[in-house]
């Protein structure tokens, strides 16, 4: 199939835009525009070796763990990667897509790309190629960019699927793309999607998603918990805007719902290591809420647009169990926007805006 795509994308020598080419000239591809959806990443399997390979790549990223490699790598490759793959593998197994033998993150990201391709095709006469890549694991960003260039894409929009900007998510995804460009003889022009944490349509999508989920319940939550992936507090103090973006998203969603401040709490999850992270911590909050009289809650994670181990296992399984064990009575998880039609339409709108002048 790939050969057929390349053959279709290759111009005949006599049809080259600048006139006939010499007989020994390399093939010239039809000019196209590429769009890449970029997500965090996923292991290829839940076994020890797959998990170790994935975690080693993830936790070796200096954007994620910025300790000196002289200190960090012996610790990572020794104690941490001797034990953590087993624990992480168990978490992934609990939410694994057995039918396709892959994580839900990979399943849904593929579906998002397919639907985005169809949405853009309906609105544009330009030749647009939509693909998807993972910062860690497969498919890697480098190979996806090379594939797009081989199909004639001389202009590429990178869409990191993180509404709130953070150096360990947005920046590292684009870093990896720029690293791949450094090895290219003929680089495509590149645009990157900016954060959209306060985009009115994104806020509306979250509001609608919350209202749909709550309308399906036969009980009313005492509190909505908005949980975001955590960062070391030090990152905030060094200028990373992530914490501010999360707070603004939460405030705008609460205002759109028309709820009072005491109806919503913002938390941060997935902390790692001994240093202080952004607070309040989700796990500690879930353990303490029932003792404060809050026994019915709904939880949403606006930092993720695709359900993954951090939402399906850490929140909907471990978080639910922790809350109920502490005395809570009702727990509802609000799914990510995933490949819902309204979400894909929103992504298509973002893409068309960033492609202005190209298509």
C-alpha cells in the first residue's frame, strides 16, 4: 500500500513544476501538506522487556527528569528499571485492548487521525496527509516525518495533543521532531500547534462532556475533581506555564457550568520521586474527601484528550478504589474527549487555522 501511495505521489518527469527534468534526476513528489497528531507514548506490550524499553526512553528524557545523567542514569537503569516495569505492566494489563493487543492510547490516537483525515478532506481541495506519532515508543516521530516527506509533504503541521503547555509534554514532542529534521537533507517547513487551554470551543467540549456524563447518573456529585498530570513544583518556579494553564482551564469550565467555586477542586496526579510536586495531590485528596463529608464525586482529567493508563487505571480504577475504601459512596469518571465527533471537528478547526496560507 505504501508503494502505491508513493507511486501516486510521484510526478512524471515531464509534469515537474519547473519543466522537464534530466533523465538521471531523483523522483519529484507531488507537493502535499502533512498533519501529525502527536501523543505521549505507549509500550508495545505489558511484558517486562517492553515496559523496561518504554520506561527507559521516557524516564531518560531530560525534559521529564532533568537531574544530571551522571546521577540519574545509574539509578534509573539499576534499581528503578529492575522493579518499576513489573508494576507498570500490571497497570497497563488492567486496561489493555486485548482485541488489538495494544494500549487504548494507541487505539484512540489512530482513530483520531483517521477521523481528522476525513474531516480535513471534506473541507479542503488541497492534498493533505494526516498521520500520528508517539513521543515515546511506536510509531516514532522520526519515522512518521520521514514517511510524510517521502509522500511529498514539504509543509508539515505538528499537533501535540496537550491543551496545556508543559516542557515535559509539548516541548519534548516538538524537540523530537526538530531532532529528526536535523538529519534531513531537504527539510519540510514546520508549524507547531500552540496550547489551547483557554480556547472557547475546547472549554465548551469539556462542559458538554461533563454535563452528558452527569445526566446519565441517578445521583448528583457533591464535588467535581479536575485532575491534571503533575509536575515538580520547581518547574513552575522556573517559568513553566503549565500550572497557570491548568488553573485557567478549570476556572473557565466551572464558569461555563455556572457552578460556585466550592463545587470544583483542582488536583495533580502521577508524582514521581522525592521532591515536592504541584499540589494538592490527587491520591491524598481522594483519601481525605470522605472524612470531610464529601462522599459523591465526579472526576475529569482535562490535561488528557485521549484516555490512557493515567486516566483509565490511575483515576478510574485506583482512584475509585481509594475513594470508596476511604468511605466514599459514589464515584463517576468523565472520559476524555477521545475520538468523539465534536472533538475531531474541533481538532480539524485548529488544524485549518494553523494551515492558513498553506491550503
